[in-house]
C-alpha cells in the first residue's frame, strides 16, 4: 500500500461512475471538484457518485470543493496588441476611463485600482504579458509594457506586489460554500489566501451554515500568492490543510524559487501537524500522452521523498486523454519511491503544536515503541482525526490503521499520510479496539504472532484515556 495520498481533479474525462471507480481502484484518495467549472447539478452528481463508490468499495474517499476565489480578469472590447515600451491606461470596472492617446485595458474587479501602487507589476495571462505601474490617479493607472503581446478579453491578471483588499471569498464563493455545506463535503479549498484571518472568517461562515461548531469540513489553504508566502506561519496555524499551488505561485514569485518554497512549506506543515498537498503540472504531459516525461516522474518522486502528505493531478484527470493511466502512473511512482532507501531520510522532530504536549509525548512514545519492537502495525482509534495526524507526523514505516465512528473524519483521513481509515458503525464504544483487531485479522492485514501497537486517545463520548500498549495477535 502506498502511504502518500493522491488528490485528483474530476472533470469531463472522469465524471462517470465507471471511470471514477477505476480511478479509486488505481489509487485515488481525494476527489477535487473545481467550482470554477460546472453547475450544482453536474458537480452534485459527482459528489453523489463518489459517496456511493466509497461505500461500494469500502474505501474512504474525500470530497474537496475548490472555491474559485477572487480571480481578476481583463476587460477589452477586442483583441488588443501592446508593445514593449508602450504606455497603456488601466481602469477597473467601477470607474471606466477614456483616453484618446493611450490604449486601454480594464480590470473586472471594482476598486482594485486603489490597491495597486506605483512600481507594482501587473501580470496578464499567466505572466506572459508584464506591465509596471508608472502613474496612479484616482480613477486609473498608467502602466508601461515590459513584455508585450496580444491582450484578449477575460484573461487572468496577477498583481503580486499589491496588498489587495478583496478577501478570499467572493459572492459566488459564498453561494458555492452554502451548497457545499448542504452536501456535507469533507474539504473546502480556498483560493488566493493571503492571511490567517481569511481562514478563520471562512470557518465561521461554515459554522453558521451548518449550525454547529465541530465536525466541520477541513479548510485547504491554497498557497499561490506572494502575500501568502510572507504570512505562511499564520496561515499554517489557522488552516487544516495546505496546498502548494505551484501554478499561480510560479507567476507571483520567481519561478526558480518555487521548488524551494515547496520544500520549506512541506517541512513547516509536517512540524505543525498539518497535511500538505503538492499541486500543479505534476504529470502535465499525460493530458495528451500515455506516459509522463522523465522530469515529471522526478518531480513526483522528489515530493514523496520530502514526505508530502499528498500529490495532485489537475488537467491530467479532469480533461486529459488518460485519466486512469495518470492515477496508475502516479501510484506507481509513489510506491517505487517509498520502497527506495531515499524515502527513509525523514527526521521526525517533535511537533510544534503545543495545544496538548502530554498527548504529543504519548504519540511519540507509541511511534518509538512500534519502531523498537518491530511491530507489524499501529492500530488507533480517533474521534477528531488528531491521533491519526500526530502518528502520521512521525512518518512511521509500519502500517497505520486508524478507525473512527465519524463518517466525516473517516473521509478526511483520506488526506493523511500513511493512514488506512476504517469506519466502525454500531459498535459498542468499549469494544472498538477489539472490533478493529478482529476486522484486520479477517482482512489478513495482521495475523497470529504479529505485534501491534495500540493507541487510544479517547473513547468516543467518554473521557480521555490516552492508552498506548503493545499486544501480540493470537
């Protein structure tokens, strides 16, 4: 079994039940549904199919809804060619300006001109066109073209040097969030996060929509802005999961440094006990081709060696020609890398989460006990998923079987490194460990003579027991 999880975007190439089944059987753990595309009807059908297949296959599969976020787009009446050295007038949709002397490019976000300062860069269409602001007025900007080209309508705009006051959740996102809550999805991905406050505000919105304080979807903070890199510590502290979204991050930052940020963020997330996903262009060539490039294989393998929790497919699984092959290939790269000696270089530091240091110490002792006793597996019961995440923090070599009575937590375990999740329903709370042991024996995951380390943080609905022990299977 591979330990690194796979997140795959579902789209026209993969939104049938037959293909989804093949993807899950090939190693897919979390389905990402991009709400920039589709309708509630089409996206809702995917959620329903994933839930049905998870039960049919008896495999936890997470559902992640990715909110579009505040994407800024160009406004031009027709294709507009701009040349290097030329100056153009830029306005936002709230205050359209006129000029007889300069070409004009609009931005579709009201008031954004006020947030852009002299000297700030404006990048259009994945950074292919670059302008620098040389004059600022109340209603418009004058920008000099550094890299020219043809500006088309509704193309993406990045302003990496600006502190934009547009928030992470738009009106469309508010509506999409309400729908996602009604479907009890497992993860909500926030695009263009800038700080921890935006995450807390979104979590509060979820509480109000669901009418409860716990058992919420986990928030995935997508790191794709320069501002997010500056505030990475507070974002990690505030969120549940981090995604290193290398596409927009490579536009906003020096692209030669993106892999350095990726490695630093993975290390920070592991220390903070936050699952982390590496995303964008991992097997990009497989959108068209049945095999990846050698560089893509190396990219996935290196993320696994850095001990990321998950790697992600985007266009490869959403609209590529070979969605199943892409998941199979990624699974094989993960397995081969995890079986190599290079995967053993993890240095397990004590987690930085200081909310319950006593329990952190207990989990560390369980990890060391499993290692020193050469146990076959770690068997844990979790209420919230914290026990699973703490065990995963140490990246144990043993199989890590984690059971819960919560369907939400069961699905969220699909994102945690090395965890094989089990849902125990209608089981007496005093019999959870024994039920789990018997189930694993029945599946031949453990057998007579094997040693297992047992971890129990709290009996559901009961007091904290904090049990750690070792037992030999009879």
